[in-house]
């Protein structure tokens, strides 16, 4: 069983020791590839020096989370990997994390994405973002597997079938929304998404807080693009929802900025429709760029 761990880095020196230090301790042997999005803090150099067996690719500029992961996913497809494991730079594994996920994946081949329980640093409680979005939506299919409509991409075991059928990340999303869109496409292509409660890993968001502008961007513009590009929904049917949601955001944030973001989303509506159509084909975006 071949597993490729893909880590996208950008000025990640705060976390790299714990992130990369967890890879050799994995009870299931894994290979790793790093796609660095133009770090200026020495991240790729540190990785190459301390982990010479890890393949490091350095982009000249920040291409975004999805585009960088696509480089690693294409590499996996071209080199016969059975699974990829998307690991955030601010996250790390326990020794048995990947082994437990692969064991469940082998017994449930209709699941395209599996995640462990994502914990905060210190392992005292679930990561808040994970808990808020995943736990309320879970359906317990069996003792070792929850079915969910979405799980954040800090820890994703993605099957080869998912990459071949649902494809890779959409070029529509540069920051935020990539994982929402990919989950929607995995479901559209007849696969499921799950969380393995017996597997645990860490996603360290610590005390980082998003500013008001970034929260509004995610809440209005990114949500609108996600809705417009979801292959399970008709884009035109989402316009009313997006407009109503944007006006509600004005009240919630006490700002008129959501209306400007709504205008941006409507401007990009045709592009979202285009990428929605492309994502409905088998293996979408796999052949967009040269494989490394």
C-alpha cells in the first residue's frame, strides 16, 4: 500500500519540526512531497536539510492551497500511489493515524475522503473549527466510521479513485473554499466522506484569530463561489440565497463591506459556472499542468 503525504508550506517555521517530525514516527511507512508557496523564512531550506528524503518543490510565487496540492496529487497519480494524505503545515500525525485511516478505507472503498478526529495542540479537546462543522452533521454508519458532508482539509486521506473520478482541486479557488468545493464534487461523483473516530491527529490553530475583513471574505464571497460552483446545485437557484445571506452579513458584521463582496461574487458568477461545468467531468483538472 503506497501513501504519499503532501504538505503545502508557506512561512511555516513555527510548525515544521512537529509536522515533519511526525512523519518518520508513522507506523505505516509513507513517502512525502512538499510544495512550498514561496516562503521567505527558510522553510524549504530547513526541510531539505533535515529531511533529505522528502521531495521539495519551490514555487516562485504563492499559487494557493489547491494549486499547490494539485502538484503533489498529480505526482501521486503518475507514480502509482494508492492514497494521498493532505497534511497542513500547522498539523501533525500520531504514529497510528495513517494506518488506522487506511485500514478503514480498505474496508469502505466507497469513501473518497477520510479524516481523523482533529485535535488542538495539547490533545485536550477537538479543534474548534472541526468540531463545529463536523460533529453536528455526522451520521454514525458503523462503530469505526462517521459519514459527513464535509471535513476540513488539514488532515485528508484521499483515495486514488477520488482523484481519478472527482479530479483535483478547482482553479477557481485561491484562498479558502477549496475543500468545500472538493467535498461537494466527491459527493457528486458518487463517493462518500468520512471521519474515523478511532484515529486522532493534531491541527494547531492555537490563538490565531482571523480579522473582520477575512471573516467577511469567507462568509460572503467564498461562500457564494462555493454555492455557484457546486455541481449538485443549479447556480441560478443559489443567487437568491447568496443575496439574502450577504444582507444578513451586513447586519452581523455591522458593515456594508459584504455588499461589495456580493458584487465581486456576482461579477465572478460566469467563471464559477464554467468551473462547475468542468468539475462535472471525470478526472477534472488532473491534466491542467505538467506532472512533476
